[in-house]
C-alpha cells in the first residue's frame, strides 16, 4: 500500500514528456497543441534585420524568415530564404571568421532564354545543394509571373511572357532544387505584374486571361513538380487580396490542380489576418505581434473556426516533417562553390542571345585589337536588386573574361577606364552607402574623352561597348531612366559608331541587362548586338566565350522585342513615372486607407489586352511592331528542319522533326512547336507555343530528331460563358519554327469531338 503510494507520488513529480512530432503522428500533435501554439506556428518568426540582408536574425543569418519552433512538441525552427538567382543569406556572421557566400546564378529571364529544361534542373540541383549545406530549408523561388510589360521591375526574376515556357522552366527548377530534400516556394501567386503600389494594386483581369496566361504558368509548374510551398502575391486579384483569396488558393490551386503543399503570404502581404487563414493560406510571413494577436483573438471569439486553423496547422506540420531541420541534418557549411561556378558559366553560355550579327562580324578572332568601352565592361552586373539579389563572393567582369580568353585589348582604353572607375567608385560609394534595398544602385556615369574614341579607332580593330541596367523589387522601371539609352550612352555610341565606321571598323554592343531596353533608335549604329542578360557571377567569361566563338550562342528570346514601348499591348495600362520617387509608390496606400480605387494603374490596373500578351498580340494583331520575335535567337551556324511528323498518342500527339546543322560550326538549336487553331466560337491568337526542345550540340552537317509531346487538353481555350475549357473541332496547324513569326515545317491535324 505504502509502496503504491510512493510510486504514484514519484510519477506525479516526473514531468511527462509530450509526444514529439513524427511523420506519422501529425493528427496527434495537432490535438496536443494549444491555440497559442497553433497560431505561433502559422504566424512566422519575427522580422528583424540582420546586417541589412534578408529580414531575419533567426534561423540562418540573413535569411528571409522562419517558421517558429515549438520545442515542447519537437517542432524545430524552419528557415526560409530567398531566391531565385541563388540562395540569399548573409555572407558573414558575427564572431565567425568564415564566409558563407553563395553562387550567383544567371537571372531567371536568362535561364529561360536557354530553353533547356535539363540544364535548368541541373542549376536547381546546385542551388538546392547550397540551401541544404548552408542549413536552410525552403528556397523562396522560383518566381514565375508573366512578363506583361517590359517595365516591370522584377521581370529579371521571372521567366517569360509565355505561360508554357515559364511553367516548364519553373517545374524544372523546382524538381532540381527539391531533389536535395529541401523545399521551394513557387511565387508570386498570382498576377504580380507590377511593383508600383504592389500591396494595394488591384489586377483587374478576365477569367479567360487568368486561366490561359496568368495562372497557366503556375498550373504547369504545380502539376509537373508539386512544390513544397506556394507564395501568394501582394496585390489584389479582381478586388480580393491574393493572400486572402480563397477561390485562388482553395478552389483553383488545391481543388483543380491538386496542389498538396503549404501556402504562405509574401512578406507583409494580406490585411485581414484571420481572413488569410480562412482563405486556406497556411502561413503569415513574417510574424509580428499584431498579426499573432489578431489571429488568436479570432480563434478565441470563434470568428476563425478551429477547423480552419487545424487544416492550416496540419499542412505546415506536413511541410516541417520534410525539412532538413526536422531530420536533424548537419549542414557542412561548405558546398562545392567551384563546381557550382562552373555550372553557372555553363548556364550563362546557353542563355546568351545573338540578336544582330551584320556581315558575320562575330565571332571575333581574339588576336584582333579590341577597344573596350562602357563602364559596364569594367563593372559587370551579375543580377538584379532586392530580395532576388545573391551575396556572391565575386563577379567576373567583361574585362577579365576577355583577358582570360586572350583578347588583345587596347591598353589606352582599358587604362583610362581603370583610373576612371576608381574615381567613380568613390562617388558611387557615397551615394550607395545608405541605399535602401528598393532604390536603384548608382552606377558609374558614361563619360569618355572624344580624343580617346578617336585615337582608339585608329589603334584598334573593333570597339566593344557594354550597356548595363540594374533594377529590382519594389519599383518599376521608368522609360527615360531605364528603358531608353541615357543621353551619355547615346552620345558614346554615336561617337564610337562615327569614329570606327568611318575607318571601316565595326562596333559591337553587349547588353548586360535584366530586362529589355529600346533598340530600334540605335541598333543601326551597332554591327552586332549580344544580349548577355545578367549572367550571374561568371558573366564576363560567358560573354567573352560567345564573342570569340568558343561557345556558339544558342539562347532564344523568351519575350518579343517590340519596336517601341508604345507598341506594347499593355502600354496604356501600366504605370509610368519618370522620377525616381516612383519607389515610394511601392509602399504607398499601405495600412492607412490601404485600398482606394480611384487612380488608374496605381490603385487598379485593367488587363485590357486580355489573352493578347506578348507574341499572342504581336503575331496576331501587330506583326509590324515586332523588332525581334519571341523565340528568336541568332547563331554562328544555321539549321534546317525536315521530316516533320505528327503521330497520335493516348493523350494527344507526338511531333517529331529532323534538325540539321547546315553551317560550318557546331551549334544548338531550339525547336519551337506552335499551334494555330481553326476559326471557331472563341477568338484565338494566330499561334500559341505548345512545346519546345533544345537540340544537343550538332556538328556541321549533323542531324538529330527531336520529339515534342502535345496533349489535346493543352489546345483548349477557356470559355467564360460556359466556365469551362473548350476544345473546338476543326483543322489545327502544327508549326515547327525557330521563332514565333516564322514557320519551318507545318502539318495539319483534324480534331473531331465525339
Ligand atoms: C518579395 C518576395 C521575397 C520576400 C522575402 C518580398 O518582398 O516579394 O519575393 O521572397 O520578400 O524576402
């Protein structure tokens, strides 16, 4: 009796350890959690700046945010870090001598320009490895929003104007990253196509345009890669904030597409906190006391049901059990940065686009003497600004890239720039030192003495000029400040062109940009134009390899290059501000009076062009406005297509085409498959991309056969009257082409509805 008493006293005194989270006991853990713990899990770790990089001092230093730990139940803290050009964390840590640099890969628009999904998957594998080995859990990438307008400040973080190309690239990237056992966050869901007033701008868009363009990219990525998470966007979609949009999150994303993962807000997105959870958005990121209190209060007063809360908690726990943090992975803190640098170069090699090459001025024998102009040649831009920036250890500029390839550089020009750039560095440092992350980086001014231009046109064989643009999150680009050449750039190009051309010598322009700039007014002054994008940390090497022909350019445009901004289908419905004050609008109309509907393109944006985005518009309604078509990419060789076959399969067709390299040097081609629908009930673009394939490197004369699968489902259009996809009967043309304007081979396919 006494013994039993002692035993029960002992048991009462020993704290019983609560069940610990396991993959197979999530319902039990949910049942053990208090309301406070559940809300703590859904409302993320607090934002607190660490060295100004990222938002969080918690988790991996410099990461964007965290999911809170609940130690009592064995729930670890999970680290969420940006994306999408690589892992974004702090390169240094207090009290630690080591550095934590990550690889700055080519920006997304350049990766899309490769049209090579295998290569993108490989890049994803390397990025994901850095996520794993630096101790993070989820990379907040890729960004898949459509390039609706060339001035969107974040286009470099996104892939294309076409939903198929965007969706396929995103799926490849996600599959690559997640092969490491770390997560991704497909963002920004949805219609985040402008930065100005991004927290309160209402995207007003037809359901057809959403389904076929702005959601299609997400749909493809979700179905082909099941990302661990999706991030909702800041903006409103047809009157409802995306973060609180139950139709988007529950009906479309989870219901129709079968998304199985967790959803989170963009950083500070959404207004009605319980409304976010009620919409099925599982995580509010980052956390703050007021957001936590608002959700908890709603749970306590019953305005947020415990059922809705538990559904979100369950999905977050399902995410957590997959993470390296939960599995107790010990990161090495030492990913193979050398191997990743080589991969960065390989990816950039395939994304460079040869836009113009009059009289085959390129490739250039490196023995020719080159006068290297443009401040950008000496300070190459690897990527854009904002959360998509990566803290890389170095950037190879064009000067070094050319020197490594043995180019014979005119030393009068390089020594002028070396001195000048040192002076400019001091001036820029002063301006950039207190720069807010959303303000453009001050770049060196383009000033060159006329005598140097004149003398180098005597002493050199050719001039190279780099034109650079850097911009990013929080601000759209302005026409005069970014889209057009600056007066100094124009002046320099004019003078170079006059001096070199008068002596029968050539001028090559290298575009080191994150988005398109206007070309029509000046392209005649250049004999060749190489679109080198923002090629990541090894950039100068890849551009040099393309210039000398060590690598034959095989990038193709993921968007149309129009003749001028006003020709863009969305030009009349996109904000344009000419001063740098524009960035203020990014935070404009926040919480006080956060939603108004009175200023066009600020409070709301009409997507008046509907489905006619990019080449769908230009090829159907304004062919003359095209300067370079979507899908275009020059090469030092050329390709011929033949033997096109379209064979039926269970779900659609397999298209095969034979591609032959008919030139004198090896090269890779991108076969694009467009489909033209017959006239029917619904208005349709004159053609739409339905598949693509990149060939292997083909030697001169070599052939290969490429196959592209097309599903019949993908030929349907969205019929708003019936609220359903409609595949109309009739004869469809399947077009194999090297860009959106031309046709190399064509076959007819009859579709009958039974
Ligand atoms: C951006 C997201 C990013 C997040 C975390 C936001 O401002 O829109 O793309 O993932 O910050 O840094």
